[in-house]
C-alpha cells in the first residue's frame, strides 16, 4: 500500500487529473473534419451495434460531403480514416449508455464522447511519458518536461480536443516508451506491452508506419530476432487486420484514403500526394509562421538541443539513437507529403506524431539548460510562449477564421508564410470561441428538456 502511494505515483495521478481538467477547461469539442466520423461510429457501435454510418448521414446529409465519410463497396457509409479511435470510444460510450448516465442520442452526446475520450487518452499518454522519464531524470525535470508536452504543444489545442487518430498514436507510442525505454532487461510482458502500443499507433494512423518500423528495429536490436518474434507478430497482425478491413470495405490497401488523395489537385491545389520541393516543406514544418512546430511550440528547441547532446555520445545511448532515427524518418516522410500543412487546423498537425519520442530528449535538454541561469531564463520564456499559444488554440480556434479568410489556405499556399496576418496574431485579435462551455449543458447527456 505504501509503495502504491509513493511520491512518483501520487505525482503521476495528480498530473493526470490536472491534464484532464486542463484539456476540458474550454468545455467544447474542437472537432476536425477528419475526426467527425469516429464519434458517430463509436455511438453506433455502443448503442446499436452497427459498423455503418448510414443513419448518421441520413440524419445529417451534409456529413456525406466530408472526406471522413466514405461509401464502401457494399453501398454503406463507413469511416474513411480507420476505426480504431471509434472502437476505443465505443467502450466508455457503451458503459455510460447502458448505465443510463448519458443518453447517447442526446444532441451533444457524441461531441462529449469524442472530447472526453481524446482528453483521457492524451492525458494518459503524457502521464506515461512522465513515468518513463523518471528513470533518467529527477521528478522535477520529468514533471516540467511532461507539462511542457501536455500544455506547451498542440496536445492541448488539438490532439486532446476530439477523436483524430493522433490521440491513439500518442497513447500507443507513450505506452511503448514506458515499456521499453531505459529498461535493462526487457521481460516478455514488457515486450508485448510495448508492441501493443505500436500496434495501436500503427492501426490508428497508417501514416506513422515509418516510425513504427524504426521502433521495431530498435526492439530487435535489443533483444534479438528470436525474442522479437512474438511482439513483431502482434504489430504485424494489427497491420494485417487494418489492411484487410480496407480491402473489404473499400477495395484498396489504404482504404478510402486512395480516393481522398486523388482529390488533392481540386481540394488542396497540389499536383499529387508527393511533394515537388520536400526541402521547402521540411522548412515549413518547422518554421512556417502559420504551421511551424518551432513557432507554435518553441519549447521543442530544448528537446532538439537534448537530441544534439545525446547523439554526440551515440555509443553510450543506443536507445536514444533509435528514437532520434524514428523522429528523423517520420519527419522526412511528412516533408515529402505535398499537403504538409495538414489542411485546416490550428498550427502544426503532422509533427505532433513525433512528440512522444522527442520527450526523452526534452528531459535531457532541460537538465543541460538548468546548469546555466541564462539558459534557464530562455527556457522559461519559450515555455510561456508555447503554453500561451496552445491556450489560444484551445479557447479561440476556429473563431479566428484564419484558414478560410480572406482566402482558403488549402488553395492559396502563400498564406502559410504570412507573418503580418499569421494565425497566431489573428487568434490574439479574435474573441474566444462562442462554442466554449457548450458541453457543460444538459444537451450533452439528455434529449430535450423536462
């Protein structure tokens, strides 16, 4: 009992509760177009046991115009971007519906489900990172790094706000990091737990396949091929199930994404899925005034400093070498994607997938920064900026209307490089979203009013 209530465990519980409270402080679901099918799929699974979205599209025909909803080979409406987030959200939906706590047909019940599920998964991911970091740094450094990850990035403004695949990626990769990183001898249980995290991340979002592959190579380098058979098989089985679902529903290995990619010239003003100037995209992913990770979350600079320090001692830190490799490979993949800005969003979107493997470098960088008062002051300023900007996204977006006014960023890409009318400056001038606190209404849990 005393071990259970040890200081690290108490701190982790308090951290988790703080994150959940912070993620839900705006009282609304900041729904993205890509994530809307997941919440209706979860509701259908929990309430009616159905795998199709026909009823939802019939009730709201405009949903059929969104890329997240696709007609399968059998003529039924299906989620276009996978079912893993919806399957996970269906678990709490089933519980609250069967117990009568929430009427899942209430006007805002699906929104509440998406928000709560995403916030719990994201908070759990950050907490797992904190517990993993405790093996390498002090409680204070681990806690500050976790808080910077949880509130100083778009984990607050985007990932925790709705079902969008990335909350599952964050939780899956954090589970793998907790199970594998800085463990001298990986037990069979830890191997399988880490593999389960990779399986979840890869099945939820096929785009992170390069990162998952590098993580598997990391595991094989540590335990050898023989011990790696079972965990590798687990990851490959999840991938095979996802491919099989795509083939069954849509007749393509990548599912409905194939038809979505074909619309890029029309919707996003690019010639195809592959970039013609990946080096420019790489630059944009980092420093675009409206999508750059280092502009919205400059606290990441501390992690990059930690990565540079770690790679100088590669022979002593093989695990960190593999984490750095995974980050770089995934970064290159996104730089080669034509729609690198990720459509309509608040700030960076795709690079959020590398924040979990970046976290250990953030802790290492924080230790290095803490040795000099000037560095520590700089880190504090970077963190204040990062948290402030993420807070803008949480409470203002999309009321800034930057993505569509004066011209749609998906068609006029020069707007991604605007400094005078950047998305951050627009958000600073805009009032808070009028949808804030709507989930605190009775319409989230009951139909009508008595």
